[in-house]
């Protein structure tokens, strides 16, 4: 989730007026499109090189001509010599430097006309990791980054397709922490109506009856200001869709988990409330639940009361394997749209900014307690002045960082989010991972269920259409 930094062209004419905001915006858009095109060309080039490596072992005619495109977009031909060179390199033949001579028979000349080594160094071929020699030297295995432009935005690439069906040999897969949670007693579960008898609820009814605002993805919170009565114990409730949350409870009374990219502040801390935490015994309502539509299809688009849930375990971050193997592509695309949306909440924008453009760290001197008489007054004055200068410089650095980071954050696109999902943890810009929010069912309140069923029945406009 980042945006790219652009170099604005400067006009040299002494009489030219400063560029307007519209002009700058148009330049940013044009530069962004050009950068995307360059990244696409770079990916095409990488793909063609990899295809060449995969197919060269099967070529019987070493004199075949292989077409490729260089980084400038001009089409050239790789002769049979190049094919043989790459084939020898893959089969532990000539070194990488020898291979690159087939690509560049005339090395680039340096400023001092020395062509002995600069040509090979500047034009060393990038060898994919899976095709490098296991016993190759550092110079043979080293990949150069000279032809890869510096990026402040995750490069737009086609994301790795995640499985559409998330399952294991024994049924739907669930996080280990969920499978280890205790279940409700059989006595409580026996009071839960079957799908055919379960009453579903309209979203309008829930919002009108409970009120509140979207505090974090799927979590509604009823602010205590202005003071007003609330039907909910902790002033919170969940409204979630199984379409975008594949690990929600499979049926009322069961345990599950939801996904999130970032965390908002705890509403209790924000409003300085003394009541219980807002994540204990929270009613959960789920729409698009397969369980609800088993015998009553009209319930699928409406919300089912699944029970009261508590977050009894701190969240865990998904690793790369979990993101690829257990998060469907449609779910990642949903999160990319939400995070890149222009109307996202301000706290989400700040979280994106801090994740992709971290705040600079203060590395200057710190004030040190001085014991009276341990240092001279002049030395103390110098130290205080040095600390003040470092702090002043850091404040200026923070101001510049904030201005630049906020501009880049506004330019974040869906493709950047998707690419960040598939990036390595050590990449720069950093990868983005989702988090588990574990949901343990602590009760299925029959009195609460009966009360809201009765309230909804008073208004026929909430009936299923």
C-alpha cells in the first residue's frame, strides 16, 4: 500500500509562472501511467528470460533464433551462440560473464575508454535463483539491480492466484487457535433453532435498532456521547459477510475468526470508558452464511444471530504461506479495494502511511542528567546546545516526512495493495499481511434472540422480500 515518488520537471524560464495544482496533478497522473508501463515491460522481459531458460534444454536446433525485447522496447534477436551459452550456463558450463558476452559482444565503453571489465559488469545477465549453479561463485550468482528502477510503490504485478476453495482433507480449514477453543455445552447448543426455524434480520433493522458507527471492519460501536440508552452490554456488535470472511463460525454457537489489515484504537480507551472491554461478549450477526441458506434461501442475504463472542486470544499475523494457501484471491481483492478506497476512514489512511512510509527514527543526542560539579558549565552548555540542534533538525525531518508520506499514501492503488500481499517480508517497500481476530462463542442468548425477533416483527418493512 504505497505510492510512487515522482520527479517533477522544473521550468527554467525566468518569466514562467509556478505550475498550478491541476498541472501538478496531471503530471503526477502521467508519470504514474508511464511508471506502470515501464514496470509492465520489465515484467514481460523477465518472463521471456525465464521462458527461455525453461525451454532451452529442449531445443534440438541450437541455431534457432529467439526473439526478445530489451529494456528500451527495441526488438532484437538472440542467435544460436546465445542459446548455447545459456544452455551451457544452466548445465554448469561457462560462467555468467561468458554468457553475457553472447548478449553483448561489444561491452559498453567507460568514460576512460576502458572496456576490459566494465562491459561485463554493467551487462551481467540476471539468472533466476532456481537456475543458478549450486556451487556457483558469488559473482556468478549475484543479481544486479542496476536496470531495476528504484520504487517507492509496490510494483504492479499479477498477484499469485490463491485457491478459491479453502479446505483440508477433513473439511474446511480453520486456524489452529480456533480449533483449540472450547465449544459451547451441548445443553446450550440444543436451544439454537435449526436453519429452517431460525429468524434472520434485516441490516436496516440492526442499524436502526442498535445504531452506532463502523469502528473497525465489521465492528459497530455505539458512542456514549451524547449519553443515550443502549440495548447492548458493551455498546458493540458485529455485522459481517461470509463472502469476505471465509473463517467465520460455520454455524451458530461455533468458534471462528475474522480477518483484518489494521487495528483501530480500542473504543473504551478513546472515550475513557470504565466498562468492560468492547471485545467481550459481543453479539455476532453474519450474512451470506451457507448454514442459513440450507433450507431457507431467503436467509442468505439477511443476517443471522450466531451468538455472543469474545476475543480471548491476541491476534496473530498470517505469514506468506497462509496468505497464499488459505486466503482466497477474491478476499484479497476485497481488502485491496477497501484499503485503496478514496473514502476510507482517516485511521486507515494513517495506518497505511505508517506501514509503507515509516516515521524517521531520532538518532541524535539525548539530554543526560548531570551531577552537579561533574562537568564544567561551558561543557554543559555545549551539550545542551547540541541536543537542541538535533531535536530541531528532527522536528524539521518529521514535518518533511509527513508531507511526503501523506501525498504518497493518497496515491495508493488496488494493484499496489495486491502486490504487497504477495511480497516477501524483507522486501522494500514492506509486504502487507492480514491478521486473525479470533472469535470464541461464549454464549447463545435465547432471551436476547427472542427480544430482537419481537422488535423486528413490529415493523413489516423488515420482513424478507
